C-alpha cells in the first residue's frame, strides 16, 4: 500500500520461467502447462516457437502465424462491421425473417472503445431447435470473412454449439467465436460472455452462497453430498439477463456497469 510494489510479485516477474510462461501463453492455443513443457524443452521466445513448429499442434501453428495481429486490440467500429457481416448472413440463411437474435458480447457489449476479440451469441427468438445452422453459417462465411478454423461447430451436451476461428475484414486478422444457445439458456449465456471475468466470478460465488450453481447454461439448486459429490436440481429457465439477476435476488446491472 505504501510503496506500490510487492516483493513476492517482483521475484516472480523477474524469474525466467515465469517470464517465459507469460511470453509463450500470448500465442493462441498455448496454455500455462504447455508453456511450462516448452520451457523445459529450452524454449524462451516466440522465435524459438517459430524455429520448432514441428512440435506445435495445428491450432498453435495458426496462433503463431497470426501472433502479431492477434495481440493488437481492434476499434469497436471494426467489431461492428464484422458483426453486421455475420448478422446479415444469418438473416440470409434463416428459414424465417428476423427470427434470430444476434448479440456481440465481451468488451464490445460493455461499451469499451477497443476489443481483444469478437464473441457473437445467437439464438432463435421463437425457441425452436437450431439444428446444423452454425455449420452452414461457417461454410457460407469462408473466404468472405473466415480465414482459418480453430474449432468447427460442435454441439455440447447442454444443446449449445460453438465455433472458434480467425477472421479478416480487409485489415488485420482477428479472433472470432460464434455460439448458438437454446432460447431458455440465452440469458445465462449473455451474462457469462459479457463479463468481465471478475464480475462473473462474483456472481457465481454469490450463487454458491445461496446453494445454487450458475453457469452459461443455467442456474441450478445444488447440494454437496457425501464423497464431495455435487447434486444439481432442475434448471431455472431465464430468457433475459434481467431474469437471471432476479432469480438470484440481485439488482440488475447493465453491461456498461460490469467492470469490477
């Protein structure tokens, strides 16, 4: 408090291993454990990765290929242009007009002037099942917007689908995620992917203290049983963020007020 420094933090940041982890994890697809593995192989810099690409998986090679571009934040105007391209294509492919809701989350939704990536959430307003639509959307955006695929559309056990990739709209290469959620989970997904991380953690902690489990899929009553097993009850459907806050007994906070 008095010096603005912390001795333990100074030691950690000056440690060569810690510095290496910080450098290597800036490459998309390399997490802390992988960075440690590379450290033990003698890697210290991004150039070390470039000289040993035979040791990288496909996603890490893509992350390394666009390393410089992906480090740069983009103006929200660029995000808005990319969002419009995706939203227009969704409308073109839809079986009914204006049936899809398309929202860009993250820093963009919190009103920031710059964003690190693009995170787009999609749902059907009428609640009908969405089958194979995301795969069709991705295929139609290839060449026009999407340049590299990191994870093709994959449906989870909860019924949502996720695509992860690289896009380019005439400028730098950018990270983009497109996620489709069932209508009854959409409120939770909006809260989760709008962030920020600290705000989300505080909401999940608040839910746990009330005996509930909060995620991007729902809000469930939860009871810790024997052998530390967690029992979760039936999900509480929330179609909007306001309903999520209300279900937890919290006052609603708009996205621009979620910087913690």
